[in-house]
C-alpha cells in the first residue's frame, strides 16, 4: 500500500502541472452546474415541482469524475512509447503498485472534485435534508463509479496509438450521464424512457445521490450502484491489467 501511495502522490504532482485535468474534472462540471441552474432551474421547478439541483449536482459530479479520468490518462500512450511504464515495471516494488497507485489517485481526485462541486451546489441552494452525515456517502458514490471507468480508460489508453483515441470514449460517457435522470426527475418522463434509463449504470448512481440529498431511502439505488461498479470492475479490471502488463513488457 505504501508503494501505491507513492505512485498516487506522483500522479497528483503531475496533474498539478496539467491544467487540462483540473479543467475537465472541476471547472467544466462546475460551469455546467451553474449554467443549467441559471438557464433551466426555474423552468424545471415550475414544471416538475422539484429543485433541479438535486439531480444536477450528482450529474455534474459524475461527469467531472469521468472527464477527469479521460484527461488524466491521455499521457499513457506517451509513457508506453517512451518506455516509462517498462522502467516502472522493473523497479524493486510490487508490480501492481503503479496501476493501483493510479486508481487511488483517480479516487482521491474524484473525492475532492465531488466535494467542491457539492459545495458549489450548497451555495446555489442544495440542502442535505437527511442531515450532514449523508454528505459522506454522497461524495463517495462518484468515487465508486470512477474506479471501473478508470480501468476502462487505462485498458484503452495503454493499447491506443495516440491519446486522442480517448476523446471518443467521452461520447458514450457523456451520453450515459446526460441520458440519466440528472436533469429531469424520473417520474416526469414517459414509461418507455424510464425503462431505458433503468438499464444503464448512471440511473442508480444519480438516483442514490439524489435520495441521499433529499433524505429519502437510498439503499436500493445504492445497492444497484455497487452491483454495477463491482460487475464492471470484474470484467474490465483484468483487461486493464493485461494491457498494462503488455505495455510494460513491450520493447521500445
């Protein structure tokens, strides 16, 4: 664990010098949150009777986690081609420490960005009706989601010829987030659209965070979020490990 923390700290130091990670993980989702609230907040409240912040803050937090993971991994193809991954592979440390360190850094970055986005939401009028203890699971849900997503990003980045390929990963990520119930409450949508939303992992993610903030029962969407995260990690994790190992062992 100590070795993984060293690699995680190294990732943080690198991201601090890369404004793209900060922009994608925090600036863009915060701007999106404020813009949605100012432009559509009153209309949604008038039509649905529900403050849009309870869906917008979770949606923007998850979007920031995903976009930040994509921006943070654009340099993996360069690290592979320059032989940096291979040199880390032969260091006298556990070979999984570099990969787990990157995932720890992604989790910590998501934790910080979610907390900051939630703070902006509170400034705009978000209230945790279930008490401030619900803030802890609220900011941990995006962390749970970003782990398997980061695994997918790593699995693609270490095999891609260029980091630009990761831009295409933003398309399904954006679609899954914005096709969730983050903007409009689920009960206001047609039945066929609700059924489609239930089939993608962003629905329980957004709904669990919404329920935690509103003080409603959140155990069912939280359980589905955990099932989705664990299931995706079980499938994508081995692909990320094999891709990382192939990148480390390939001659340059």
